[in-house]
């Protein structure tokens, strides 16, 4: 029994170490006396989305309908978010950690393989209903770690605050990432109390304090949306999909 117990402990240790090792080069250097601690993650193992971590909203969104039918796991460690036609409607999807994991500050990373067809865009973002009219960014900001409406090397990173009416304000940056449409890429955000730093594949792409840095917890969203920003969906060969290998959140903690 002791040998079996030791085997279980070793397997658990090496599994955790593998997660840290896998993204070690993408993590920014920790300040002196600090280290990175993995505080939340999903590796999308198995064939069923973990309902303790994710909520799946269902309603009309832009030119499509967010639906559970568009969300699946492929059994190979990937979340699959599809775009498909059913009964004359375009279905796509969203997953979010609303009410399950809401967090302020830290390092957020997702490894993603992007969509291939026009007419829709994919995104990895942080949000909360605290993004209200009259508030500055410190009281609530939508943080788009990446949005991808184009089928070329461009990637958009954006901040929104002040609600979504007349008081809406935003600031963003479009960056070019050669080869981003091929294979897997990691999109990341370092959210500090006084600054945001955006990354693609571990390389800094944008550093900003626009709006006043958000000081309240936000939840994670992965989504697909149909609309003209992404081109003409009528030209798409459906079904299409984008894949998510993992989502991970790290905090800076005191080094022991």
C-alpha cells in the first residue's frame, strides 16, 4: 500500500510539473522574491465540458445563435467551438466562468488554433456586468486578450469601459503575428494593479493603462460571433471551428 501511495503522489507531482513546464517560457519573469502559482486551469480532458468551471449561455448573439450544440470536447484534450448551420440558423458558441471563477489580476493564457472560414470571429476575453455607464475602467473593464475577425496575420487586443451606450470608451491595438493562422498559438495577458501587458506566443505586443486599470474581479470567456466584422458568412464552408488546448491563470505569490 505504501508503494502504491507513493506512485500516486509521484504521478500527481509530475502531472502538475508538466503543466508548469509547458508554459514556463511564456510566463513573464517574476519580480524578485515572487514566483508564479497556477491558481485555475482547464486542460479539456475527457469528452464532457466541466460544468463546475464553465457556463454555456444560449441566446441570439450578433448574426448567429450561441448554442450548446456548438460546444464539444474532442477527447484529445481540446475544447471545440463550432460554427454550423441548422434549420436555416447559424449556430456558434460561448463558454464562460461566470459565477464559478471570477478573479482580479494575474497572468491569463489560452493556447488556441484559430478558425479557417470567413464571416465569424473568435475571442478570448475577460468580462463582468460591472462594465457600466459612468464608470471608469477601474470599476470595470472588458479586456479582449485577443479577437480575430481577419484570416491573415492581424490580431486585435482591446479594452472597453463606461458601458456600451453613449458613455462607451475603448482603446485597442492591432498587431501582426506572422503565421498566426497556422497551428497553435498562445494568447496571454499580464494584468497588474497598475498596467496591462498583452502577449502572443510569449512576446509582448501591447502595454497600456488605458481607462484606468480594472480593480474588480472579471470572469473568463471564450467565444465565437457571427457578423460582418469577420466577413460574409455566406462565403464560409461550414462547419468551421476553433480549438482551445487549455486555459490557465497564474498569480504572483511570495517565493518560499
